[in-house]
């Protein structure tokens, strides 16, 4: 597996998924630029990577059936892509998955199985099912084709206006920030990429600090889509090369940010999607006066409003 994703890979992904996913808007507010991936097909940026992967598969691979593990959003992306090509899909979810996402998965036509307390547990079950039943496994973050798909949102931002001085990206397994950083640094080498993780799930923060992959002993955050216990080498390699800093936010800060996004912009987002806004609002992104700040509002939901 390659240890990088190139701009050419991301441009090819954009051509492949054109017409299958939405070109989401950028909301400008002073120096802020909010990329509204909460308006994306299936409710999050995950539709980009999942669609790029599914469309890159051969027909036989698709028709064997797709399987993955997800905190919810990647599963929705895979389910939507599977439905578009007429392929069956089964999604393994941890027990922490919001009921609303489980219901949405079923409406997209996917089969659902609940396995384990965290994503890592569900992923073990998904891999076993792929092996046992000959299914085609779709990794949510450690697949270069998926990563390239996520990076396509940067091409949209760059086409609209000059990329912001700083781009703030929530991190779960690292697929989004890997794609975003690869595209953004290729298009604007002086851009600063700031990753954001929960205090209770600092997976890549700790891995980068250690200089190797770290497996967290426990997860202690309500932001389920930002909470794998371990990432993968592909993501750590890309993040180590292209991400300038990773900062941490508390669940309380994310909750306050989600409520502010609803109050200020009318955006109903999941807790994870408020991580970047929380980091900015609490002065953690290191912005200089007059710098423009890009925030990727990565997923819709109402758990940030409860």
C-alpha cells in the first residue's frame, strides 16, 4: 500500500465521483470559512471517500457484498454508494452509535450489526465477516482510495476562492485530515493544517508525539465518530508529513460549539462536527490577526444539541 496520496489521485477521485456526491457550499463569516459537509449526501464528508472506493471496484467485487465498520457516518456513505450501484452492504457498528444513524442506515438499505463498545471492536467483527463470507471490505480511513475521495472537498474550496491561511480538521481515524492535508499542501504549501481530537480520544495526537502508532487504553468521549482506539500507518505517515499541529478539545467545548453553530448559523451538527469550531473558539488554532480560518463542518446530527 502506498504511504501517500497525491494531488493527481485526488483530482482523479473528483472526476470519478462527480455527479454522485454533492458540491457543498462554503459559508463565509468574517475571517471564517465553513465548508458545509453536513449538507453532503448521507449527511457527512464520508460519502466522498466511500463513493470513490465503491466506484473504483469491479462489478464482481461489488456484487459479493460490501462490508465495513463505522461509528455511523462512513457506514452511511458506504450504504448510499452501495445503493447507487445496486450492491448489498452490511455495516458493523459499536454500541455507542446514535439510534438515528442506525435508522438512517436501514433506510439506505444496509444490513446492520451491533458489535462491541467502540469502533475497533466493530471493525474486528467486520473483518471476520469479510473473511468468512467473501465480502468486499471497505476501510473507513486507511485506504488511499478513500483518503483521495475525502480530499476532493479541498478542490471545491480552492475553486471558490484562495484556500484559507489555516484549515482546521476534526480527526477520528485520520482519513479526512489525510486527504485534506494532502490536497491543501499541494495547492498551497504555506497553509497551516490543524487537527482536532477529543481529550478523551487523542489517538493521533499521542501517536504523533510517540513517533509510532499508539493504541489507547480507553475511550472517554461522547463524540463517537472521533473515537477509534488506534489509527493506521498510512494515516500517521501522511499526518506526520503534512499536519502542522494537533490540538485537543473537551466534550463540553464541543457541545458549546455545536450549540453556537445552531444559534449563529442554524446548523444542526453532530458533536464531532463541532470540534474544529470548538478549537477555534477556545483559541487553540494559533491564528494570527487577519488570517482566514477554514473549518470543515463534517457531519449533520442532533447529538450536539442535546
